[in-house]
C-alpha cells in the first residue's frame, strides 16, 4: 500500500474539482465536496472507512490524483489514534486463529490434507482465501487440472494480507506477505499460480518475489479450458485490483473468445469498472453501499444483454450472489472455462447456519475472544 506520498497535501494543491471522480463513488457523492475540499480540511475517520478503496477515482482522474489513497492513509492514522475499535472487526483479520473463514471451514469440514500442502515442489497454487474457503470443489477442480501440467503442485492456504491493509494495519499486512515469501523459499517454489487478483498484484509487484515466476491461473490453464458449450451471453465484471494493469481482464476475455463464448461489455468495465462492494471491506463499514454496488453491476450486465455475469475475483462472485432475486446468473469465470457449475446464492445461507442455535451463538463469541 502507498504511504510515502502525502496524498491529502498533493490533492489539496492540485485537484481541479472537476467532479469526474464522483461518478459511481458513494462517499464523494454523499459528502458532496470535491477531493480538494476534503483534503484541505482533512478527512474524518468515518469518511475514510466509507471509501471502497477501489481506485476508480485515480483511474478517471486526468491528473492521476488518488483520493482513495488519501482515505487509505487516514485509516492508518485512525488505527494509530485509537479512533476505530479493532476488536469489533477482528473476525476479518487473517493473522488470527479464529476468523469467519476458519469457522466456516471447521463447520463444513473443509479439508485439503489429501493434497500436497507441505512437500517441496517447483509449482504452487494460491487460490486466495475466499475461493479456498467458500469454493472447495472449485479449488480442487483447479488444483487437479494443474496436476496435468505440473508435477505434484503445492496448494497454499495463505492470505495476501489485503484485509490488514484495508483496515489500516499495513505492518501486519507486510508480515503476512513476508511469511508467504519464506514459505516459498523453504519449499523451493519457482512458480506461483494465482487465482485471486488481490493476491496476484500483492505479490507480483513485490521486490522480494522477483525470483519467482508469478502467473495467473488463466495463463497457466489456457490450453485446458473448455470450448463453447451453450448459447448464453456473458458479461465480465472487472475487479478493482486489476483496474490499472488489466492482466486478468485481458486473459479472461481472450480465453472466452478463444473458446467461442458470446460476451458483451457492461457500461462500466476495465479501468472504470464499478466495485462489487467488497473492496476496502465496504460491506462491513457501509453494507448499504455494498448492496448498491452489487445491484448496479447486475443491472448493467442485464442492460448489456447478458444472461450471466462472470467475475474472476471470488469475493466479487460472492457479493453478486447475495442478490438472489436477480435475473442474471452469477458465475466465477473458472466455472465457465472449466465447465464446473456452482450455486453462489447458497453461500450466504450456508455461512448463516454456523451461527444458529446455542452452538452457533457460542461459535459467534469465539470470533471476539482474546481482544486486540
């Protein structure tokens, strides 16, 4: 995460107050102030946590200014000043033993111990926390397909640390990345195949990983993807971390086109894609805005003439799956390319079942044991 530059100072001095960045930005629309005005007075902590940190503001800014970085820096300050109760959000922290994801895996007996999780290998597959937790069948399908290409690949359960950066704890995010770097070294990994865009950009832009070949799962599996199987029309939601380099966006579209699938573009895509609602942990700080993002994307897919909305970020897929009454079907891009169906409408219901009854209540309180 960028912290060296004082973004508030830069924005206060250079922002033209043109209003271009306010389009599809809930926090700027609510505040009804230009980034220059906000920067000059200094953003409040509650405003910082209302930003999705999605980067769209920077993508559309003619000067390349980055209001979201200003809010990101304000979150770090909020944590240091004790303006946010970390205990309230510790269920999100991947460096803790008990999280919502760990409880989900425990509750549904999700176990990968039959796969190679610890023996040295040249290649490792990093699905990302969300896919690893909530789509174990898809995780296995990808892993098994990779075994056709690479000898006994490793399966990594690591997080890239993005939740820590989003909350305002960059030191803990750095520690999580360093732990994976050491794991890669100890196991002799020379190639890291990554499914999650957040993970990909966290590690591909890290100097300490320069000696490791880092590729997307779409690059690794290109020759294994299925050809055209139906008359469905697909739209692709582009995830926030891919906004600037567009590596996933390009590879997924090329894979679909090569296989003969029909696709249409949404109004907002590529650099101007609208966040799914999960970036910056927005669903935890402003859930009503997260829902608005979900609905906007599904509506745009429908308006484009799509039957299904595809995403290549698993968190995006789950967010869109929350809108169960949508006429647009939600799929992960890998579901289509590997011809592997899943029902994402059910994940939210499955997660809620963990906290039902007395046992569920006890399970819930485990999330808040041993406060920060």
